C-alpha cells in the first residue's frame, strides 16, 4: 500500500514539473500527449505481464448503484463550481443540481439495500472506524491532490517564475511524499499502529498550510520549497492509512468494496476541493483586481503575459494574487482540521505485524 500510494501521489506532484516544461517548449496543448506513450506502455504491461485468474463465480455487478453514486458525486462537484458555471453559488441551475444530487443519493441508498452485491455495502457504515477513515481519505484528497494545481498557479503569479521553474519546485513536494510514504509503510508494518501516522499526517499538513498563509510576494524560494517539502512529508505519512484501516475493519468479503470506497472518497475530495479552491481564488481576484493598474482582466492573465508587464505592475499583481490565495489556504487548513479531528477519533487499533499469525 505504501508503494501504491507513493506512485499515486508522486505522479500527481511530478505532473506539474513535466507539464510546465512541455507548456514552455511546445504549448499547453502538448500536455495531453504525454498520456499516450504512458497509456500504451501500461496497456502492454497489462496484456502480457499481469497474471490472469479466472474468478470462481460470476459476480453480480451493481450497475445501478455505481451510476447513481457517480451522479451524486458529480452533482457535488458541479454545485461547488456553480459560481464559475452560472455566475453565482445561489442560482436556479445550482439549486437544480443540488436537488438532483440529493435524489441520486437517496436512490443510491435504496438500491444498495436491495442489491445482491452492492458497490458499497451499507453495513460498512455501521463501523465508526470505516466512516472516520473515509472522512480522512476525503480530506487527504482535498489537501494532497486538490492543492497541487493551485500551488503551481500561486508560484507563477507571486514569484514570477515560468511554468518550468515553478514546476521544478514540486521536486521538494515529491521528495517529501516519497520520504513520508516509504517511512510510514515500513513503520506501520513493523509496529502495527496506523493512528499515530494519520494524526501526524494531518497535523503536518495543517502546519504547512498555516505557514503558507504567511507567504507573500517577496518570500524566498528556499522558504517556499521547505514548506512544500513539509507538506509533502505530511501527505506521504498518511496516504496508506485509510486503505490499511478499512481493509482491517471490513469483513473479508467486503475488502474490495471498502478499498474502492477509500479511492472514491480520495479522488472525490480532490475534485470537490479543486472546484471550491477555484471559486475562492476567483472571488479574491475579482475583489482585488482594481489594485493592478494596466490590466483589463486579471483573471485572464497568463504567466507569459505577466512576464511582459512592467516591474511595478508585476509586483502589484503578485500582491493581488498573494492576498487572493490567503482564503484558499485557510479553507484548506479548515479541511485539514476536519481530517485531524477524525484521526484523533480513531480507535488505537494494532494490526498484526510481519511474522505474527
């Protein structure tokens, strides 16, 4: 689980580095092409290297439950992005989306009660440990994956770095994730305790986000790199905890569904947070755009356009973005606090260690 979580998070942090370089040299459209060779390589590996094991029975796939759950999650993401889509968080369209999401969620519960093999067995929610770990996974996706794109935007707009240079700073984030994930995996295997790592993970992320609220347009790149490394280490420490925890808490027949639920909540947390963060930043820029003279629409400003502006204007824009990102970091810190509360509420479970029956 440590290696699996490491690959998921490290690839998310490496992406901005590679994407920034490709954007600088080949244009932003080129970033989509990088998935083609990687995808072909993975497909080839799946066809020729992955062992094929025929299942002993034919499963009854819960198509209705999967579709209703997907619709409910998509409604939450769209509702969070209503300000950008419809011009206001409170509108007829956003109300319709919320109503649709509620209906889909209610229908999903009804379907799961009747499905022979539900996509997420509702009996899992009777165990408070499972619910708490899903909350931790949701927060982890929001602060570990959802923030990556906004870190890149923050660095480009407040430091004036090119996409390539800003992407290189993510090496610090990736290094922290690698150290945290590998260390936690081995220590959990050795001592069997996962709760302390979840507490440490959310605490370090909360500390890093608190430090980011103090970052301004003139902050040293070295200091920012250190905060990114701290955040990455915190994210790495806790990435495998929800999966290990739910696999231990769930019945043998529900381990697959429980693991899938953790993955779903992690990615849903990232998607929902990206929409929320975008709305927060856009609101801040709209309020503070007047202090950047010479720029007609600050929301449409690109790094290349920024580099061509006079030094005084660039400084004004950097300060504007610095102020606009403050509520974003506070929002992310609030999400991290929810994750920390859930981590503190976990039972001090001890997993069987290597070599134990």
